C-alpha cells in the first residue's frame, strides 16, 4: 500500500511542477518575450491604419472602450486627453492600456503626455490632428490610412448594426 501512495504522490508532484512550468512560460517576467509580435505589412496584406483617438475631461474610460472596439495588432494608436483633463486621467488611461496583454505584446498604443487643447471646432482641433499625424509618422510610419476618432464616437456600430435602426 505504501508503494501505491508513493507512486501517486510522485505523479501529482510531477503534474504540479509541469503546470507551474507551463504557467511561468505563459506569464514570463521577461518583457522581451513577445510571442505574437510579428505582423506582416506589405502588398497582398490588409492595409494598416493609424488611429488618433481624442477626448476631454472624464473621457478616459470611453477612450479605452473605443480603443478596444477598434483594436487590431496591425494598426497604430495614439490616445489623447485634452488640456481640460488631469494628469491623473492620463495616467489612468495609460494604466488601462498597459493592463491588456495583447496591447503590451504588440506595443502599438501610445498615450500623449503633453496635451493639446481640444475644441471640436476651429484651428486648435486641426492643429491637434496634425500633431498626432506627425507623432504617428515619427513613431511608426508603416501605416496606410489615418483615422481620427473622438471619445464621442463611442459606441461604434457596424453596417449590420445600423441597418435595424432604420427598419420601421
């Protein structure tokens, strides 16, 4: 009977060690480990987009939800909370972005630290969009289309989601 218990103990111990090794390879502490960070960009592949997502005071969570709605590893993202927002909001947005493993693995989302004024009419909005395009080109110019979104654009609807709204 003691031999059976010893064998069973060895089996469970080996299974436990195997599970620990498996988990440690998945959640390794090495920041250079990026298992899915290869994204192909060239002719024959879908286009890559550069997104500028902006908002104002109180929009950090809305900007984050909008990011998650449009996120794809092929694209590049720049998030911006205007001068009306606080530095704490920008830090909160940055922490939310870093909390997503896929975004950390691909490293394709940035949060602007020095904000621009955000008014949706006039030259300040155009200047902010041009600055965002310049930053995105400097950080990673390997994209095909530039898209600007506002926190007010959330929630996004697909074509299939909009059609029922017009059915009476």
